[in-house]
C-alpha cells in the first residue's frame, strides 16, 4: 500500500494533517451555512475534533 492510504495506515504526519485540516474546514463551513440547523449544532464539535487531531498528529513521524 502506498500513497495517501498507506500514509494513513502507517501513521505518517502528512496524510493525517490533511484529514485534520479538512475536518477543521468542514466545521467552519458548517458554522457559516444558513441551511441546516443540525450542521450548525455539530459545527463546534467537528472543529474542535479537527483541532485536537491536528495537535496530536503534529507529533507523528514524518
């Protein structure tokens, strides 16, 4: 296995940082959208999970 999925399986920093960044961006988008109340309700939790994930992943090996 190589590439993005291989990096995820081997706990490498790069792919996991991408996942954490996407979670943060998704949480911010959920916070700003005016259509779904459920998305707005969970936006803080998603943003917080992405931020905590990014902090943890920053300690993974390159």
